[in-house]
């Protein structure tokens, strides 16, 4: 019986630790999603203004 109680205590502690990890990851994912959304908006605005400045594949830089 004592061995089962020890196992339950260990499993309970492990579940609590994993729950904390998941909660931290959820907060971090939410922050990263907000940042990606902001970057996408900023890039959309930049493209709308026509100042993208993105070089494609084989294009030479202007100083050549």
C-alpha cells in the first residue's frame, strides 16, 4: 500500500510539473503568434507602399 501511495505522489508531482510547462508554452506561443501577426501586418503595409525592397533569386544588387 505504501508503495502505491509513493507512486501516486510521484505521478501527482509529475502531472503538476507538466501542467506548469504546458502553461508556460501556451503563454509563449500566444506571444509569438502576436509578434508574427504584427510582422505580417508591417510587411503588408510595406508592400502596399511599394517599398518592399526584396531581391528575388538571380537579380543583381543595384551597385553592379
